[in-house]
């Protein structure tokens, strides 16, 4: 029996599971690869993906990848263990600094010092050698996770017709009004730099329409596929929740940390004054940026949790107060899938106002956030209406077979050698609704 063609994913983000927006989206793409009849393989040429995490246990959803290899990291079942002593040293120092802050230390020596993000880091010669040794087969596709990994096409010897870039975001457009916009998480790029990297791929996979339209205009010879993240609506009972219970879900990125800090300083005091019973659950690695700080009364930091379901079930309102671009906003559609009334900033809704706007309340100031949240807390009918709109949008637009129809067709054709550069998907296909950035 002939072996199924492979799709080789080349990534430099730490992939434990669907623990943040970009990871969830890549896993989503991998699931469509499997549905198209190909075998997803994950190759990670940089040991820097571990950051300061010396070991981790992959979540069950990572089983979508038939193989997962990381240079400089040992694998034992679902456990990945760094061989770099520097990672273990930095992890230990990080724990000690966190403990010192909890005990009241405020000196510069006690401040957190995370390792640089590996996604946009330059490729080392060792990275190149390691990946080159894993040459693609004749029918294999190569999918670069972010344009920064597009150097992989030449290293793996794949023709342009079987190469693709998962964009995630337009980095030269990242920005906003937040005080932390100058310390964004990944990298600053010019338009010319970003277009040059995207031009290496024969196919560009965009997560929202704005990005697809940009690439179509900038690189008319490229094939552009609009493939939003997919999601199935949760059972209707999940839509209920306590109106005094608020929820914020986010990974440890500058936009999430800045938005949450702004909310706690500018919005939270007014909410608590109006309704002292109001509580806020903060879930995700964003909580690490507030470790050792005295958080306001009524706020609880949970950190990374094994299951988000209990938090979504209990929450009556979900907030997303981002003030500058954070790339993927997967948590937007996740909350909609749970049927949760949401109060979001204009940045959260950027590029998808017409599509997602009717299902959320938009607030552009602290006063507007307070007003919108209080309206939802008082008005059960409004909460029910937004819940119905949210579930309806997810059911109509984000089923995998619908949202990724064009992607799956390309995967099947590319694996057979029936596609190439210079072909654009029809406008009606590119116009598929995407509720992400």
C-alpha cells in the first residue's frame, strides 16, 4: 500500500496544544490536512522554542501530528525535555525571581526576564543543517508557520507549487493606541520586508479577509486561500452563566497584558463600585505578567488550566479589551461558540466589524466598557439575544467542512501535483467569512 503524502509543518512556536490563538490555529490547519488525506508532520529546527520551559507534556490535540521533532529536545512519549542546560538555568532563575517578588522584592534583579520570542529569530546554521537533513519527498507539501519560516522551502527542496505560508497576521500593520504598543510581542517589519518573505510561498493561507486582500494586491502571482479558524458551537446550556461573573482568556503577549492592565486600572474600580458582587476570572498564561502584584479585590488569576470549559460555563460575560494588534483573536470566536455575550474593543473586532459586530457589544473607552457591561448585567434579554447571535454565527460560518473547503481542495490538488503558482482562488471562495485577525 502506498504511503500517504505528507504535509511538513515547519514551526518555531512552542506547541503544547491549543493553549493560545496561534497554536490553536495551526492545529486547526493540521486537522484539515488530515481530513484532506495527508499526513501532518511537525518539524521544529530551533531548540529556542522551549524558551524557559525545560520540559512539558503535549496535550491530546497534538496527536493530529503523525510525527513531532524538535532539535535539541528529547521526546519520551508525550513528554518533551530540553537538553540545553541554559534553559534549566533560566527556568530556575525565573522561579526564584517570582518567589522574590511575592515576598516583596522590588529591585531590578527580581524583575522577570523572559527569553526572546523564537518565531522571528534569525535562523542559525545548526537550524539549517538539521532541517536540510529532512528533505521533503516527491509528493510532500511544506507549510511554513509564519512567513519567518519560509526559508524552509529551499532547505527542504520543495517546489513552489507545493509550498504554503500560514500568515497568522500582517506584522507591518500591527499597532494601536495602547501604551504597550511599542513593546509588541514578536517583531516590527516594514511592508517591503514582509512582502518579500511572503513572496517565497506559492500559496498564502490567510486567516481573515483583510489579509487575503492585501496579499492578492501585493503578490498577484500567488495563490491566496482564506481559511478562518474553525469551531463548533457548544450545547445551548453552555450559553447560560452568572451575569456578575466576567471572564478574560489570553496568552502571555504584550497586547493581552496591556489590555488587561488597562481594564483593571480604568474599568474595574467603576464596575465594583456599581456592583460589588462582580468577579473577574483571568485564565491563561497572561496571568504570569501579574505574578507578585497585588491584584484588585474580586479578580482571580488562574494561569494556564487543563480545561477552559468550566470557566466558560460559569461566565456570564466575556471581555476582550485589547488596545493594539495581537495577531490571531481566536478567543473571540471561542467565546462566541460558547454563546457568551461579549464586550470588546474596536481593535479586537478590527477587520471583521460587519461579520462579528452584530454578535458583540463594542466599547472604545473605559466609560463605554463600564456602560456595556452594566447593561448586560442588568438585561437578561440582551444577554440572550447576543447569545443567540453568537451561536448562529458559529453554526453558519465556522464548521470545518465549510470554512476550510478551499484549503482542503488545495491540499488534495497540491499533493497530486495538480496546482501551481500563478493561480488565484475565485473571488467567491476568497470571500468566505472569517471572524479572526
